[in-house]
């Protein structure tokens, strides 16, 4: 299809959208950004990236009263063949063609950097098979919104896209109905939320009466908030089907800073690591699964959000299926409520120990890398945890022997490598013989990787992770024992 044909396709989509989908009457009374609102006046800038495997189309949606309705600019498709993803579109950005309608002359904000960050966060999709669906969406800048299409939107049907927009509007209407009486701009708390993976179920499993079985009762009838508390001063909400939300801050104004978002991701990963050392292995926060949402404290409602093609969306849809207990038990790990409470309490006891927090965050990423097939990365992270533990045992040994501070400086110098420390710790029975043999084997693999670039076998990475987990559990237990 030609560029003119693509523009006509978008114009037809816009016109059909406006005939079918009505904008909520009271939307202006809410501080909510709507990425799929194609009301007039409408300007669209499409940035179209292309690889051998997939297309990535970024739609920037703007509503400028001073510009004509249905103004459409298509940039691309740009073929992405190397790591410098801006080689082809750099000139377009510099000329400001994309930003002409949304420049912020007063603040001097570099919107090119904002766009670059948006593209870099999604560029990995070009390596995947096209899903031909709208994926992430949100605010690009102020009143400029975006949605990202994974594939080539012009090869799909207009009716299919209208169905997606209608579904999104239905969700928004439901949210408006719930929160009509609340001035949201003053009563929202920003949250990060998503499902825990691999899937879990907290507390008692659903119990079905004969009538429930005959009526085909759905899982949604059993889903409820199972835990409400705090971690590191941030509100945390957990539902029994594994949906978790954590406050990005405690401000009741819906505002947040970017650094607060990263801090919240770090706290979430730390919590998941505490789950892991308690025998419940959980993957780290995934960008495609954990998303921004809001909590309404007056109504005690956590607005649940999902990316369109995510695993979280699949689990959410599972709520609306008839309960099959055999399938339920097969696909979820059942976690007693008492254990959940114990884990959150333990996390709050550990959160201020920076060294343990650092090791725990390495652990969750090591486990996630291993499950994702990133073997070398997992091994190196696990080995780092092991070395941290050896340093911890070394410091404990020196303290128990009441070694002077001057002598400690020498014993902690470069001459005392991890290998030397392992030898001495083994002599003092601080490292058992079987661990000593395994440590030397893992160290050799580590050196082979670092100096000879020899890939790490999967079973070796698993052994390294298991030892790191064992050592970290011992270190946590030591700390909690002393604290209590």
C-alpha cells in the first residue's frame, strides 16, 4: 500500500471510530489520559520501524485546537539493520517535524530524548514475531498520547481495531462509574502492579459445592484481596490469585517522579527475592507484566491494568473461566496465607540491611536470567553472591579471632583473593569439604568464561544458583537471629 493509501486507511479508521465509539461525557472532569481517544481535532504522527522479522509502529496522538483535524504524518518505514536505531530517523527528529505541534518552548524540554526513550523501551519487539496487536499505550507528553502497534496495522482489518478501542472504552467506562464521586486528581495514589510469575494462589483454594459445579461457577467469584500492608513505607495490596500492587509513593495526587518508579521496581524485586529464599521462586519485575496503575484510598479500589498481549492479561482472563480444580492445582503453586504474611514481615526486617538487599536483588535477576535461557548472565550474578558470602564469612572469622584493625587491612587486601579465602575458610571449617570442592569447580568455570569466553553449561549455572541461594539463606538467618 502506498503512503497515500495508508493515510486513507487511517482516515477511514478515525471516521468509523467516531461513528461507533462515543467519548465519555464527563472525561474532562478526570485527570486520566486516554491514548486511544481519536476525537477531533486530531493529529497523528506515525513512526514506522521495520526489521526482517517484524514491524514496530509508534502512533503519537495529539489534539491541537489550532491545527486541522485528521492531519496525518507517516515517517518510515525505516529499516533497522544495526544497533544505532536512530541512524535513519535522526534527521527527522532534528528538523522537529514530529514535534512541531507539541514543542514546549517555555520549559525547553528535549522531546527528542523522550521519544528516544520510548523507542528504546520497545525496540526489542522488532526481534519477535509480530502479534498484530496494540501493545503498550499511555502519555507521551502532556496532552500527547501514544500507542504502539506490534506488527503492520495496515495489514489488519479496520473492524478489528475498532473492536480493540471499544473494549478499552468499556473498561474506562467501568472505572468512571466506580469513581464518579471522587475527584481523582486529589484522591489517586500511583501504583505499580501485575501478576506474580510463575503463577501462585494465596490462601485456601476454591471450594465448590455441587450447585457451584452444576452452575459452572467462575474463578472471579473466589478472587479477593488477601493481604494489605506496607513494605518500606509503601502500601502493598495482594490478591489471592497472585495479583500484586505496590505504591510508587504515598502522595494522594497521582503524581510521581521517574526515580520513584525505579525505586518501586527495586523494592518489588527485593520482595520477590525474599519469596525465593523461602522456597517460592519468583521472576523479577517484567516490563511487559508490571504496569502503572492507581489506587483509590477512599473506595479501597486498586485499578487493575494489563498490557494487551501479556501473560498477566491471560491470567486476568482466566478469572472468567469456569473453575476446574484439577487444572487449577496443576497450573498454580498454593501458598498458605501465614507464609505470605511471614515473608512480607521478613522483608521489612531485612530492608535496611543494604548488603543483604544487594545480594537478594542479584539473586532474583540470576533466577530470572536462568529461566529465560540467559545462562552466562545468571552464572555471573550467582557467582557474585557466592563471593559476597565468602567475604562475609571472612569478616566474621577475623572478628571472631579479634584481629586488630591494622592487621585486618592486610588480610582484606588484594593478596587475599576469593581462592585464598576459600582455602583458609575450609581449614577453619567455615566452608565444608563438599562446598570447597564445588567452589573450586565453579571458580574455574568463572575464569574460563571471563578469560577464554567459554560459555557456561546450564547445569553449572543451576549449581551456582543453588549454592548462592543456600549461602544467602544462611546469611539472612544469621542476621535475623542476631536481630531477634
